[in-house]
C-alpha cells in the first residue's frame, strides 16, 4: 500500500475532475479526505485515491452490487 502523497494538481489529472468537484465530493464523504501537510497545504494519499478510481471503474462496469 503506497503512502506517497499527491498534491491537488496530480489528483485532478489522475481523476479527470476539477478542484471544485473534488472538494464537493470530499464534503459529501464521497472522496478520500486530504491530510494537512503545512499551514496552507494539503495532500492526498495515493493509495486512497487509487482505490477510489478503481471503485469508479468497477461501478461503471457493473462489478459492484
């Protein structure tokens, strides 16, 4: 399980979603919460984002009940 941290631009690139949409999903509890890495800086755990992406793929292919 990767503990690599990803900043918002990389998360946006990997998911294909914009910053506002990612924050909306976070507020709805539908996207992994970021961790605070500085006074004005956040990052996401790569393995959590990867798991979220894999779940979206499985749902779109009808593999999740």
